[in-house]
C-alpha cells in the first residue's frame, strides 16, 4: 500500500538521497572551517581554549558569540541549499516534496556536524605532541592528584621544576573552592617558592598570596567563559538546524521552478 500523496512506484525507495546530503554536508563543513579559521586569525573564535580568551572582556565574548552564530547561519544555509537543490525531484505533491527537502537539510546539518567534529579531532591529534615513553598516568592520578601530592610530600625539594609547577597548579586550583587554599598548602608553597626562586620567606609569602588571589579570579573568569561558550555553541547549533531546514526548502523550490543563479546574481528561469 502506497504512502499518502505518493505513487505506488515510490514504495520501498529510500526517502533520503544521500549523495545530495553528503554534498551539502561537505559544503557546510568546508564553509564552517574556512570561516572559523578566519575568525581565529582575527581573534573572534568563541570556541578557543587559549587562556587569553578567558581573560578577555565580556564585549569580546559577545562579539565572538555573534560571529559563531554568523558562521552557523552562513555554513548551514549554503549546505542546506545545496542539499535541497541537488535532490532529484519526485512525482509527489508539493507539501510532501517541501517536507522532504527540509528533512534533507536537517540530515545535512547532522552529517556536517559529524564531519566538522572528525576534522577538528584529526587536527587536534596532529597538533598534539608525541606521547612520552614513560608510563602513562592512571585515571586515579588525575582524579586524586592533590591527595597524592600530600601523601608523598616531604621537607626535601625535588629538583624538577616541571613537577613543582604542576603541583603548584593543583594547589592553586583550590582557590576557587568554598574554603580556598588551606594554610598548610600556603605555607608549603611559600617554602617551595623561597627555595626555588631564592627569595626571602616574606617575599615568597607575598608571591603566594598574589598567586592565590590571581588564580581565584582567573578560575572564575574561566567558568564564566565556559558557560558563555556552551550557550553560544548550543544556540548556534540549534539555529543552524533551522537554517538548514529552510535553506533546503528554498533550494527545493528553486529546483522545481528551474531557477538558476549566475555571477550577476540575477535569478533566471528556464524557458
């Protein structure tokens, strides 16, 4: 039995034309990566993980979020239009054809997100440093790192500045907690700073106090930035889905009308 508004010959045929969807997704992903690369170059990438981005003002965050919305609108509009325009017409009623064009745009949106995520992951893996030959840290070392620091802490100073920086970072992360950095940790940081930097203890204590205050402020800004990032990313993706739907519908309508666009941007219809 055939579906409503569809001839019997179309029964069993896939409602999705994946060639059009993949083509639109590739165009959307390429456009998105190009615009994001441009935005990162001029400092408008709201998804940047750079510490300087978290130190930016609220205006910069807002401008970056608006640019992210702009990228989503342009990318998914182009990708959705390509998917709707390149879909082969079917002998079905206009309402069903329009709905299928929209579904092709929505599928293009989903595939484009997957393609962009895969490309971003590949770029991140290529840019990451080679893994060390030493034993990899366990999951427990990451979760209870500060507890392990306290377990093996002694009066001796380990001649490893990289380890000391990492340990100090873990201690300073407590500055954003409810109780802040405990006095025992402050005294320990003061001692280590005095030994490593070769400064008197009062000066080392002053450095520690400044570092704790600055760390608390930086962690607060980082949390606010993370919330803003999540909001703008989610908003951009939802707007992108809507744009992809309507762009595909528009592309399908122009496909049915036989409208073509040339470089003079004047729409022309076939005879």
